[in-house]
């Protein structure tokens, strides 16, 4: 399959913007106004349209169970179109070495039923912290997720994930 080619469907694709940082991935859901680090939530049966870039060096977003590996470079946007057929959790990671925290740049791609995805969005809206300039500055630091969570004073980490509100288009 061509990762750039939108998938045929009677549903509009879910838009996700992905930014790779040194040793974490930020997943932004602009239409839902939320974002996450540590989890890429996907509703099953719906196409996903992902725009990927890097805020640092060249990275490679890889989700083996969903058949994807796409490179990301600063100043460029790469596209990935995919769809999860059934609920489940899969490993996602960066496969391009980018320093000492490289081995920790992993995430969970969690495919869930559409009602569960709506519930996930509601949970993020309730528990997330604002994605503002100060938060983005902290995310931009060369740090692991654990170090980021320690630096975010109001972050509620759930199983090593961080959730954000106020993510705009």
C-alpha cells in the first residue's frame, strides 16, 4: 500500500499530527482538541490520516503491527494513511538512533472501538494539561517521557502517558 494514498472509505479520516522529539512522540488530534505522549489512540474501522514531522533529527515512526515505517525530518511533513481493523495494542517506536534516550522512544498504538475512542477523548479532555507555549518548551527538551513528566508540574501521568488539552488545528 502507498502510505501517501488516502484509504477509500465512507468515513472521513481521523486527522493526527505527529511530532518527533528527542525521545518522545507527540500525537495531536486537532479536530478533537487533544494531544498525547505515550499513546497513539485509533478508532477501529476508520481511516487515519497522519502528518509526521521531526522537531529534531531524522526519526522513523514504526508500528510493525499496522505495517508502517515512515521517516520524519525537520522542516518536512511526511504522510501516512492507515487503518486498524480490530481493537488491540501494538508497539510503536523510533528506529533511527538519536542519542542515549533512543531505546525509550516507544509508544503504544491502541486501536479501540469508536465508542471507546470517544471515551478516550473525553478522558483526555478531563485529565489533560494545557498544551501551551511553556508545555511545548518542556516537551522540546532533550528528555525521556519520565523526565518530561517530572518537569511538568501538573501532569497526571497514566501508565507513563501524558495527556494535553487545547491542541488546535
